C-alpha cells in the first residue's frame, strides 16, 4: 500500500514540476481554429508553436470561417488567426460590439483582391494592366456564351465584391460569371493556363496562385470609401463602385475569454505580425513544392527566433 | 375510352402550359399582372427571421427549470463523444493523458497489421474466403497508398455513427409500429430528414452541439437514420399474423412479444436497414469533414483546394473502398443464419477466431516496440498515382478542349436553355394550378391540398424563381440520366456479365464523393449550369441503372416463356412484355434519380449555379440559420411533391398490370 502511495505522489510531483517549469496562467488548452486554406494553416501553426514555447497548452480545432464566430462568442473556441477585411468585415461588425469577441489587431498582412490575367494575355491586349483598355480587349477575353462581351470569372456570390456594379458603373462590355467556390475559380485558371487560353478572373493574395502563375492585377482607379458610398465621386458621376476593390488588413480575432484567462497568450497573439512576402513564400513552399505545413513552420521558427521570442516576453 | 380521354387532357394541358410560358410573360407585364411572374417583395413573409430568432431563443434562454436546453444538447454531445474518443484513440490517435499539446502518449494506436488482420478474420467469419481476400487487399490498399491515418479516423466515425443511427432508428421504427399516432408524426419528419439538404441544418447543429467531430457525427446520424426507421417499420408490419398469434398463445406479455417474437421475425428487414445506414454514413464523409470530422473527407477537400486532383482521387477512392467492403460485410451479415455451436465443442474451438484476434493485437503491440514496421506502415513503401490523374486531365484539356466546348455549346443552346426558359416563364399561379390538378388526379383531395400548401410556402418566401431554376436543372439532368441509365439498365437486365460490370460502376459512382470529379469537370467545361448538370448526372445515374436491372430481372419467367410460346421475337419480348412489366420499377428508379439529383443540387452551388442550392450554401457561409432552413425546406418540398406523384403513378400502374404491391 505504502509503495503505491509513494508512486502516486512521485508521479504527481513530477507532473507538477514538468508543468511549473514554465509558469502560465492556466493549463487548460487554448483552442485555435483551422480553416481550409494553406496560408491560414501556416499562421495558426506558427502562433501555436510560439504559444507552446511560452508554456501554454494548445489545441487546434477545425472550424468554418464564419460559423466559428458562434464558438468564439461562447468561449468554445479562443483564437482565429485570419479574418480578412475583405470577406470578414460583416462578421466582425456583427460579433465584436458586445465585447465577447475581440478584434486583436492586424496580422501585418494586407489582403489584395482584384481582376487578374495571365501575362500571355498581354500579347493579345498590350494596353493592360490599365483598365481603360478593357473594352477594346473584351472580344479577346470572350467565350462562345458571352461573345462579343468579355468573360470575367468572379468569386462566389458570398464574397461580395460588387463586380456586377463595377461593370455597370465603368460601362464595361464584360459579363460577370460567378464561380461557386475558390476551388472552382482556380480550376478554371489552371485549365486556361495549360492551354494558354484567355482568362480574366478574381484572384486574391496572399495565395499560391500569383506565385505559381505568371500574371498581373488590372489597375482600376484606386479605391476610396467615397467611391463606394458617393455616386458623384469618380469617373461615372451617376454611379458608385466606379473604382477598384478595397485592400485591407487581415485581422486576428479572439474570444474575450482569452484575455481574461490567459492574458499572456492574448498579448502574444496581439504581438504576432508577418509580412505578405514571407507568407507568399511559405504558402508556395507547401502548395507548390509539396512540403508539409509542419516542416515549413519549423523552418520559420528556427530562422526567426528573436522575433517570436519578443512576442512572448 | 376513358383512357384516351385522359391522355388527351394531359397533352392539352401540357400544350397550354407551353403556350402560356411562351406568351404569358409579355402579356402579363403589359397589363399590370407582373405579380404573377414575380411575386411582389412587399408580400414576402419573413419566415427565415422567425426561425433564426427562435433558434437563438432555444440556445440562449430556453430552460426546463433545472437545466437549460443548451445543457441538454451539450449532454447529448458528451454521451456521443465518449465512445468516439475511445475508438478514435484505439485505431488512429493513441491514448494520451492530459489535454492539448501537453498530453503524453500512454498507449499507441493499434498497428495497421492488427487492423488488417481483424477485418480479414471478421470477413471469414461472416462469409467466406473470397470476402476475406477482398477485405485484406482493400485494407492493404489504404496502407500502401498512404491513406491509413485518415481512413482510420473516418472508420472511427462510421463505427460510432452507425450504432447510434441503428439504435435510434429501431426505437423510432418500433414506436411508429406500435402506435398509429406516433407513425403519423414520425413519417412526415422522416420525409423531411431524407429530402432536406444537409447544408441547411449544419449551422443549427453546430450552434446546438458545439464545434468538433461530435456535431459532424450528429449530422451524419440525422442523414443516415430514415431508412433504418422505414425498414424496421416495414419489417414489423410484414410479419405473418399467425406468428404473433402463436406468441400470444404461448402467454407472452407485450415486452416478450416484442423482443422474443416480433423483432426476431423482422430481423432481415432490420439488417437491410443497417446496410443502408452504413452506405448513407459514407455519403456524409465529405460534408461532415467541413464541420470538423477530419479524416478522408478532409483530405479530399484540402487536395482540391490545392488543385491536387490526384490527391483528391486517391482519398476519394479510399472512401469508395471502405464503403464497398463494409457494404459487402453487412450484406454477408444479412444473409447469415445463426448457427448454434455444438455443445461438445471445446472452449478453444468455439472461440477460435476471437483468440486469434486477441493474439494478433497483443503480439503486434509487443513486437511493435522493437520493429517500427509493425507499428506504422513505412512511408517510403507508399505508392501514389497522383501524377497519372493530373497528366490525364491535362492531356484531355490541351487536346480535346475545343471539341468538348462545341458539344457543350449545342447541348446548352438546344436542350438546357429551352427547358430553363419554359420553367422560369410559367406564371406561378398557373404552375400551382397544374400541380394541384395532378395531385387531385393521383391522390384526390389529400395530395391536391398538400401540393397547394407546399408550393404556397415557396411562393410566400420569395423563392419561386430559384425553385424554378432548381426544377429546370434537376429536370434536365434527370432526363439525360434516364436516357443514359435506362438503356444501360436494360442491357444489364438481359446480360449477366453486363450486370456485374454495371453494378460495380454504379456502386463506385454512388460512393465516390462528388467533389472528386467536380473540379476536373470544371477544368474541362468551366463553371456554370452545364458543369453542374454533368456532376448531377454522374451522381444520380446509379438508381436509374440499378432499378431498371432489378425490374427486368424480377419479371416472372413464366410470363416470358408464355410470350416465347406465342412466337414473340426478342424485340417484341422486350417492348411488349419486359418493358411494360418492368415499368413500375423503372418509375421508382426515376423517382430515386430525382431524389439524388435534388440532394446533389446543393453541391452544384459550388460551381456557381443560381438556384435553391445556392441559397442554402450562401446561408451556410453566412451562418444564417433561418435562411438556410427555409431554402432547405423548399428543396425538401419539391422532392416530396415529385415523390408523392411518381409513387402514386407507379402504384396505379402496378394495379393496372395486376402486379402485387
């Protein structure tokens, strides 16, 4: 009997010591959400590794990009590392006002979303990337169903983006076709690129596509908030949306529980920053060169030690 | 005489509808009747807002006094989570102490050799050596093609979803057999569960049961449950009354009668239900992975996001293989009759297989400590066919794109667009009138009123146009699926070898996740209705083939012989005897094709269609509970209307030919 007791207390002590070697507020796992694009997996895994180094207990959970807000609100989930200004603004506005979900600040990355074409199309339409030549080139970008209008493949309707309005406002002879998902979007790009066929579509960055395929974004009149709200602004005096798409930060959001229960971890999440270029390279290393997310993240951790150590000070 | 008049009325109504669809919309617009084409926005009833707010109330404030509604749902997820965690740890994760990243491994998961061995032994015990060989090589495939870890995660979720689905299904089946009242309530709910697109109830489930694999399991159980209830109910209903009488005479009380007499007599139907639950659970693998189930479904999704077509195909085929092996095993279980072991047999002899399994598990654990190979399949021995798939698609794309484009253009112009135009320009009051009339013809007042209510629901929610696009897309796909599937089915019905080949193709198409072929189809045909239609056809082809084969094969051979004796040639035999007699069965096949096509439409929203499926999908991405449920109900209602009409037509036809129902 005595022996068993000793064994238990030794075990308990050893567990106590192994945990107390790095003192953090709570040993309950902090839940970070994973979505289904590589860039987000990378940012989340970097954050997870950094928090682990600080002694926190981490759990990675699959969750839907928008549906996760319900979980962040109740405290089922704690951190979402990428909430894009361009696609997540509505959700942020809906869930942050009552204080249960907090916008922890920018990740340092800027989202770009715009019309994009592969470089070989410049031979057909030398005036690109200036948007003013779009009408002259419409026919070069047309297909059997849209001829003589150009065909622009937009994002899923859920992404918004006001492309139908933009075509109207700028008087473009183009037809907007909506893809249902981004997988479909890039499948069309891959297919057209293999055949060197004309294509104009919605691309966003940071993403692997701009590094895999050679091409450029169309240059529309730059976005301002007046352009979207005030019809008299811009080229078309009677219509809003006569400009390009907004570019904006990618935010980090967290449950208020993170701040209350693990203030140190909250500060680390707040301090996290990374640049578009760094991210583009890591995404390409995973999606194009076939490395695992873990390996790429481990590489980054080795090369940026002083940076992440300052986050968890 | 009356028959020809009826035919005349049908043709007249159809032509009238055609005329109305072509000319009415301009006419109605000029004379200020535009409301008949487009339901006015001001009259739309905001069902979706009510639904959203009532779900919100359920989660945040509903209470039973001692505990809240939220506590109840969380308790349910806890009950499901415990066995799931154990099985998942056993086959995939290993057992850990502690939580999150600080957990420490106590016991590693079962070695792949042990799992392959166990499944093979179970196969031998269920049937014979050939099933065992199939099982052995199938599981070996999973290891060799590097799908092991994900397959085990998927298998673990199937092992949990199936028993829960079966148990709940049997309970519902029994209560609907015992009480007419319960039957009246359960039946319509089942119809909804079966026809409602899964995407529509994912968000409510997430909110109620929390994030993670449990919600995915619950969604799977809901989706796979209905056939279990149906088969249990039908099995119990079909028991010969004299058996029950005999039970009563032996002095059984109600409990004894149920468990000792009725359930054993209905066992074969119940086993068929189990088989259905397994197959449907596999259909949910992809969707479940969207809300955190992980496993093979997740692999399919992520590889397609990376445009890694080969990776998607391999993971998809792993799902097909698991589904087919478990399907064969469950069928073997259905066909198996209980053998009573001889008393004289020794303990060792009676439990021979069990002992081998235990020895296998223990020895693989022990040896796994010394030999890494036994613990997990070595990575450098894995194969991949990825490059092959990628290259094939690229080859077709580069060389045959123009021909495919032309084919698509003509099919769109002369087949799809006219159908679309026909449906979207029929004024809704006229469409409802026609369907009420059809309801009256096939099911009298009951069906007529049902059709009226269901269609009115679609109209007042402002989803009429999207519903019509749904009907067009589904209708065009079903027509082509039948044009391809029924002739193939006839061929399979007449030819044994064709039957074998067609059946395995149909099995594969039915279990292969549609995501796998959606992306290559987009590459060859771009996004849009045509791509959506191709995907729907591929998915819904199977029942058209299978039911036709079954219909032709189950014709009484005496009738065929009589035909031959009367000097029919093969052509006459087919068109005058076989096809008319198989027609009711073929109609049921068409019905099933329509059901599958409707359930697939939600997925086609991913390639940019604009119908109810898109509505459901938008609601899903915006986490709008009410909007998703309303659009989901509309899809379900379309399915229910067509299901009712076709089933009654099939019944009428069977009566006409004097076939037993």
